[in-house]
C-alpha cells in the first residue's frame, strides 16, 4: 500500500451541481455504470514516490477528487482540505497492458461509498517490483469521460516532467452557484424547451418494431473495428464540411431509420457540455443528454450528414440534465399519450480515448472489418452506439437489445454501418441503396401497424395496453384516418368512467411498450345512452371530465 497525504487545499461545502445530482440518482438507481476507468502507462524509471507526488497534485488541483457527500435531504457536497488516499499495489505476472486492463474492468465493478470514500481509486501495477501501469477508477459522481481524458493528459505530462495548465477556475461548488443564477436558469429553460420541440418532431419510439420486448435485458457487446473506415470518415467529413463524429452519427441514424422503416429517428447523444472557456478543464460530471429528431427522408447520405451536423451543434449546446427533464418529459408524454423510450443512444468519446471495453491492447485488424463479441451488460437504451476511436482506426461498440437485433442481425448492422461509411468516401450514396449496400433489410410490419404522425403504432399493442389498463371494462380501439396525422386512435369503453380516469389508467400501463401509444380520444357509455367523451388530457373536454 502507498499512502498519499494531501493538506492545505481549500475545504468547503455546498449544494450539488446538476450533473452531480443526475449521477447520484443514477448510481442509486443502478441504471448507469457507477464509474469511469483508465489504465495509465508509467514511464520507465518512475518511482513509487514520484507516483505519490503526482497523485497528490491531482487531488489538490481538482476538488471533485476529494469530495464526499451528505445525502440529505438536501444533498450536500463536502470538499476536504486535507486527508489521505491509499493506493493499492498489484503485482503482474507478465507486466502486460492486458493484465492491467482486466484488472481495471474488475475494479470498476465495485460501488463507491459516496459518503465515506474518496471518489478516486488508484492501483499501482508492478512487474518484478517496478511500477509499469496505474489503474485509475473514478466515481461517475466525480468525473465523466471528458474529465477522465483531462486527468489522463495531466498524468502523462506530469509523469514526463512537463508542466500542465492551471486547474479550472470553476470547481463544482462554483458551478452549482452559476447554475442557480438567473443566467443559469435561463440556459436550463432553453435546453428543456429544445428537448420538448425535438420530442414533438420525432417518433414516440425509434424502435417501435415487431417482436420488441419491454424493459431492459442483458445486452451483449459487438465491437466493430475497421482501419479503412477511419480514413473514409475523414474523407466524407471533408467533403460535407462536417465533423467526423457527425459522419458516424449520421451513419448510425441512417442504419436505424432504414432498419425500422421510419422516416425519422429520435437519438440521444451525449454532449461533453464544455462550450464555455472556463469549463474547458473542469473535472466533474458535466456530460448531458442532447436530443436530435433526425429526418432520414433525404436523398443522399451527404444530405443526412449535413443535417445531422447542423442539428448536433445546436442540440449539444442545449443538452439538459435529468433533474430538469424528468417532469417536462412526464408532462409532455401525458399530453401526447406517449412514453419516452430513450431507446437509441450515441456517445462519441474518441477524443477522450482511454480504456473502454478493454480494447486498447487488442491488435489492430489486418482485414477491412473485424467484428468481436464481448460480454455485455444491462443498459437503459435498446441500442447504444459508442465511438471509442476515430484516429487511424474506427472502433465502435454496439450494445443492442437481443429482441431488437439478434446476433446475426446485429452483425449485419455493424458490418453495414462500416460498408455505408466506406462507400460514402467516394460519392454521395443514395439512401435508397442501403439494402443492397449493407445487406440489412427493413423489418416487416403486418397490416395492424398504422402511422400516427411520425410514428409507427401497432393496433394490437394499443388494444393490449387498454385491456391491461382497464381489465374490468369492455373496450374497443379503432384507428380513424386523419388527413393531418395519418390516423387517430379512438377508444370506446362500456361504463361510466371519465376520459381523464381512462387516460390516466392507460398512461400508468404504458411504460415499456414501444409499439403502443395511449388513445387520442375516449368515448365512455353503453348503447345509445348519454356518453362522456374527451381526450382525457386536460379539463374542458366535451361533456366535462
């Protein structure tokens, strides 16, 4: 064991930032990974004392690394001015990077005690008694991937004897005060308004497809790697004047829209949220969710790339925290009769590449494409696309719900993504060519599927929703053609329940049902007797609620 003692740093406490509040809620709910981790190389000749000194500098520079929490209510972050961090030592039988990466994955599983434990764990990996790697695990409450990238860069500079820039002038407690200021509240309100506009423009669920099961299950990981595709991304980015990240995001949206036979897709993309200069070197959970309603009904992939790039830049600047989003999404969903599935997520952390998925030590493939299945995990999104590398190698990690993309289909999806990117390097690919180009065919839908605005909806799924929500009632659901929306769903119920009660019951049973939405109109009554009808959303509908 190596003890790192620090003292003389600032000690204070205050309210949580929006990012800290999100992360604490996710960690408690166990719906997100609780930590981020990396393996850092130790330069030859670096002593344990020198490692101790550098870790002390990092602890002193960044308040988030020496922060614990009083969980409240209300919760409070407590920054320590002095203390001790114990670094573990682990001998490696061969000193290889693979050993350190496996160790990092195993150590990252253990939850942090946010009340009594520093949010930083460091293990010194030795070979023949000499330090060769550092395994660093940081609680997600203290750092996101961008923060980990900054810490990795500072370690690399300091361990090489080079200077590092001054630490960020804004630390988490300072940011919390900014977020509560009038300007901060205006930024948050603008972000929520953008989200609501995107929810209105996009389909209620990107993966409203036959056979999709509700809930979350273990999702295996398909690692997609291609060296030629990395060069192709750069060529398309130069031609379309878009970022390389936008090219990959557009390719993912094209494949998803093609497979689901949707004209649009709703994608949550993670924003590093570091647009303001004082936050460029901030260490703490700043990443937020940005939402894009992508219109894939365009002629060519180039058109889609340009659209996605413009949308992404606007959306990233209006990424929003879950604390703000949750009530807005609930209110929007009740009014629209929909449940926000958050079923398609994109995260490009290639600029902060460390060790994600334990892939850095895998040799680059000699072939044009390499597909590798790795152990998966339970995720909230039905399809999660992570971009690990975008330098000389394109490396994408795909987690997919097996009922959405079974093994064979997932491989077609991954290979097709690379095929589209590769073909797009030489020409503006017509999106009508995706089936022959990628080998992936759109899902088949029976006649029970109808279009409701931008969404596909299964009448069978809606009828099952109503039957489950109103087990004691006799109910029928009809799809009525509508010039503006394609179809409106009307529910007739025998009985004297009000439309508001009927709608509340349907909304309570809706979560997890991506193929269903709540009816637009409810008619309650028996035979020719007087009826009560309305949309159930708001007071003042016909005959009163």
